[in-house]
C-alpha cells in the first residue's frame, strides 16, 4: 500500500468527520462497526453471485463482490487511521509480521 493511498484515506477520514458533532471516541467506535456492515454486503454479494438466495437468484456478479471487498478495505483503513494517525506505518509493520509468520523470514 503506497503513501498516496494513505493520503487519500486521510482525506476521506477528514471528509467523514469534519461536520460530525459526535465525540471522537464515538466516531471511532462507529467506524469500526461500519466494517461489519460492509462485510455483510460482501456476504450478500457472494450469495447473489452464486445464486444461493431462492428469492433473488443470481442478483450479483463477482465484480460486485470485488467492489464490496474494496469497501471493506477502505472502511478498515479509515478506522485504522482514526485509531492511529500513523496508520500506514502500523499496517506495514503488521503486514511484515503476518508475512514472516506465514512465509518465514525473507
């Protein structure tokens, strides 16, 4: 994830919070909960892409699943930014840790 992506996330976070009258702590909690909402939309799209809802049939395509997964990622990045303004560094550190655990030392 490059720095320009994190800069865009910072802009989105500012846009989402600038007019809010909620306390910052409440905004953090709600942003984290928003991840669950977005994940539910991924599940709905997968069910629609596989035609598993008898009422709706094939209501989504795999491109919809991709878009919904991106929404989860973006929403998570915003949440991480609200928790820590150095979100990009936190993410890179955690990605290295997970990769080292899964793949071994590079």
